[in-house]
């Protein structure tokens, strides 16, 4: 990537990491307070309400991703007319989609007495939780949609400055009201609404100041659709990919609730919030690269594209393998100190969650290059992934419970993410040999697994001999992390050419600085 792209990427990453660290800590404190003052049933209810809302948000179709891809070239050429027209089309589409979501939400709420018949709480809890979350979501369709231009132009840090800051203040306020107010759940709902409005207003002002030339196009909806027909095509393609993403990330709590209870949803949700936090950490580090990759692909230098691909893959793989190993090793200890031993899941369940996390984290190098080229035409793969995911989760869940449900997610991820997606990118996007990719992958994966197994058995049981405190857990985590990372880097330097290339680039950056 060019110097300017690299500088923007670093700035975005620094801001994202800073806000992530604050929000990450607040999320764990908030969840502990939520459990303490409101209980696991209400927490499980909220988790289920979020999953239902995510299903309704599939109506978004994937417009955001298609618009982002469509903005790269106009932004590169400073074509203000096209930028305004593309965002105007997005706004018109979003307003129509919001109407569909509202109708769908009302229809779903009619079935709440049936959906939540197993809960011991008054039904108004379900309606109020869902209504507040729905309101916050709809603000994105009417007000916040223009934030996509900040992402496409590599100004993500401005989103963090506005929306991220509001979310931090909201979390602190909710912690205070939960622990100090009478009727804490009512006040939690009130703060959710107020800060959603405030965040939307601040973000809208930020976009307007950053791009003062933005205005509604005078072209009609039909005229914009005809002019940007490719955007509509991409939107329809991305919609199918969103189906697969929903099945992967949101269907499990619903299936768990169907087979068990809101309590188990809440317990699983504790591990989910840890893995989701790790996902957000990696997004904070790498997401800002997406626009830079799109810009680089637009330049068309094939050798540079492949070189950057393998360097980014090596970097991400190394970090993902390290974080996954740490998650497996200290995951149980973390949950025990955080909220208590009664919320622990079996080690076998943790291993399934960790393996799925590894696959989801490691996929994004391939995904970013697919997105940068706008290659979304493999619409059957996410449909197959969703069918495999839900079908296997229901089938295996019937026989093996929670582990069976999560195994369905894992199997579908292996089939589509690990096997099909790289094949699709290399055949239809990069037009390069897939054999080199898998040789590179296997050459890195084998030492990663072997080192992980050896170090796990070395460290196994050692935590039980230490005081179970946050400080000791932090020291223990650092020791585990450095032991694995240093050993893996030494092995990859010997085995993997792409890792050596990455190492040389990092060394040059430090020498220049």
C-alpha cells in the first residue's frame, strides 16, 4: 500500500484500538453488573431479542457493502456528483428497507407470547427490550447511513470520535443506573434510547462537516437505479452473503433457546461476548485496511497485489493463532474470575468455540480482497453455508446438546470459509494458483498446532497453583502469549517464505522510523 494509504490505515487503527480497549473493559463490567442486578433471564432475553432483530436486519440486503465498493473510484477521482448520487440512492433504498423492517418487527411481536412462553418474566420485558433495540437500529436507516463515506475514504477514526465516544459515555451511564437506581431496567432502557439519539446526531454532524458538499440528488429513485444498476446487482449478491453471516453468528442462541432455556443462552453468551470482543479487536486492527486494499486493486499492479495479500495473510494468521491459543488456555480462568465458576462451560465446548473463532478471524484476508474487487457473485455459497449451519446445528443439537449446535457452526465454516472462499478468490478474482495458497497455509498451520499442543500441556494445571486474581491472570496471560508468539515466529521464519517477507517489511519500517 502507498505511504498515504499506510498512514491513514495506521491512524484509523490507533483510534479504533484505543476506543476498542475502553469499550471492551466497559462491556465486561457492564455485563457483570447486568447479571448482578437484573439476572441471567433478562440477559438471555436481551440476547434473544438482538438475534431476532439481526434476522430482520437481513432486509438491509448488503447495500452498505455494495455502496462502499461503488464509492472507491468516485472518491479517488473526487467525483462529487457521483458520490452524492450513490449516497442518495442508498438513502432511498434504506428508507424502503426500514418500512419492511418495521412491518416485520410488528409481525414478529404478535408471536412474542409464543416465542417467550418459557420465560418467568412479565411479557412487557420482551416488548420493551425489542422495541428499544429496534428504535436504535432504525436510526441507522434514516440518519446514520451516510457514515459509509467515512469508511470508504479511510476516515474511520471520525466514526470513533463521534459514535464511539457516545457509546463509551452510554456504557458508563448504564453501569451507574443499574447499580444505583430503583427500577434499574427501566433506566437502562431510557439511557439506551437517549444515547442512540445523541450518537446519531453527533455522527450526522461529523459527516456533514467532513464532506460539506453532500446533498440529496435531484434524480428520482428509478433514475438512480438505472444509472447505478451495477450497485443494485452487487447489493443482491451481498444479500446472500449476509444470510450466511447471520446463520454463522446469530442462529446459535436462537437454537439453544429452542432446545434449552434463556439461562443457557446467557451462559453461552458470556463466552460469546469474549469471542466477539476478540473479533472486534481484530476488526479494529485490520478493518481500516479494506479501503486501502480496494484502492490498491483499482491501480491494477498484479505483483504488488499478490505480495501484499501474502504479507497480510501471514500477519493475520500469526496473530490469530496466538490469540486463539491464549483463549483456549485462559478462557475458563477468565470467566471464573469475571462472573463466577457457576457460569463455566465444559472444556470441549470451549475448544469448539475457539476453533470456530480461529476460522472466523482468519477469513478476513481473503474476504477483504474479495470485497476490494467487488466479487460477490458466488451467491450459492452463503446459502449452502446457512443451510449446513442451521440444519447441522438442529440435527446435532438434538443428539449432543450445546456441543452439537456449535459443531454445526464449525462444520459449515470449514466447508465454506476454509475451502470454497479461497478457491473463489484465486479462480475468479486473483487468477492465481490455489495450490500456492494452501501450501502456504499448511506450512503455517502445522507448526501452529504442534506448538499449541506442546505448550498447552506444559502450562496445563499451572493456573490452579496460582492465586486467582486479575493481576495474576494478566501476568499468566502475558507469559502464555509471549511463549507461544515467540516460538511460532521462530518456526514460521524458518518454514514460511511469506512470513520472512513480512518480517523483512516490518524490519524496514523500524529502520526508517
